[in-house]
């Protein structure tokens, strides 16, 4: 067996560093870019595990000779497989950490108000019409879980639809919400290379779901893909898996898939109202789902239901238990 190289040069002056994950997907990519005028920019990191840290360090050593010239660290989004090593990277390199504004705010809020998170989950499950034991199971699972990463304070936030990245000449960011509210992708206009984070993945559609920061994450994602397509990237580098052979075609495919999901969920509605919980059961009949998977399915389905209601393709009313009931618009 040949071990993978610690860092692959995937485009001129741009290296990919792959770090392992214990479950699916099996790996996540960080990227390391040599900057015009010297210095390096790291994009993402990996999970906060010893194995991921070793792989990241080996990659940084192979490509940049070590941490000392890594000046900028951009995190595409707040999920643990992308942000988990940020505090260690900062300690080791002193690089300035940048994130999309909404994700930075979300992380700071979650760290400062952990009780809010439980309240939000309870409200969400109530709105979905979930049985009471679901809430108990979710909170028990949470209580057992270790905090996944030490909190990191960002040095600045990337705000607006697109713009320059401070300290990283030659690179721009684009706000690409959907998978998270503050997700950003990075673009090098000189050769039209796109570091897409989880906004564009080769085989699966990134998970989308209701969140408390944006009202229409599915619509957000469609606009994010339009924004990326307009950049006409020559190479699309995803957060997981291989680069798609034709990046623009993949972006278009994901755009169609998001609309297709909304249509699928619309077709599951009746003229009498159904809760999100019932729609998930109809969407995955007979499937046993672990609590985390069920939670994702609820958040994603609710996002599509909200989109249908906003577009007046469905009606919604609140029942006596406080659950939202969606019906096909006649
Ligand atoms: Zn990811």
C-alpha cells in the first residue's frame, strides 16, 4: 500500500492536505496557498483529533516548510471537520483567522449561550411535530458528547456577497450560504481556481437545513450556486472527495438537485396538513434512523417545506400542539 503524499500540488502554488475522519466521509481536505509577495494562506484544517493534526502538520511541513510563514487562515464554515483545528493552528502559527460573518457569530453565540442551543432544538422539534421522547433522546445524546473543539476567536469576518481577503492578495471570497448561513468559498481570479468548501461536493448534495439565521436556506443555496457558476471556475476543489471533472457542470447539477428535492417533498404533501415529522416518515418509509440522522432529515425537510410555503406552493398552519402542518396548495 502506498501512503498518500502529505500534500498534493493541485494547481500552481496551491496544495491540498487531506486529513482523516473516523466515519463517513472518510476524509476532509485543507488547502494551502502560496501568496503573491510571500507567505501562505491555509483554508480549513480538519477534525480536532491527533491523527488529523499530524496529517495537517506533515502537509504544512512538506509544502511550506512549516508554520512560520502561514499568515492567514480562512475557515469556509463552522462545522467541526473544517474548523476543529483552528485554535491549534492559531497557537502554532499565529495566523489571523477569518470566517464568514454569520458563521463566526453563530459559533460565538453557541459558546456563550449553550442553554440557548437546547431551547432552539426543543422549539424546532415542537414545530416539526416530533414525539416528546425524541427531544429526550436528543438531549441525552448531547449530554454525553464531549465538546468537539476548543473555541476559536476570529480576527475578522468576511462580510457581503464577495470581496477581497485581507492579507491574501490574489484571492477573493464569495458568500455561499446554504450548508451553513455564513459559508464562504474562495476564488483565485488569476487562474479561476475555486476552493468550494462544502458548497460543491462531487458525489453528494451538501446537507441543507433550517437555521435560526436565515429564513430560506434552500433558496440561499440556489443563489450561492448561481454565484459560483457566474465565476466560471476552471477547477473546483471540494472540501471532501475528488475535484469534479467539469466543475461548472457539477454546480448546475447541484442546482437542479436542490429544486428536485423541493419537488419531491411537495409531492408528499396532501390537501390535509402533515407535520414535518410525518413528511420525513413518508420520505424514508420504514427506515430506522439514528437520532443525529433523523435530526438532519427533519431540519432539511423543514427547510424545503418552508420554501414551499414561502413560494405559496404549500399552506401552513399551527395545530393545537404547536406543530406546523403543511398542506398542498390547491
Ligand atoms: Zn465538511
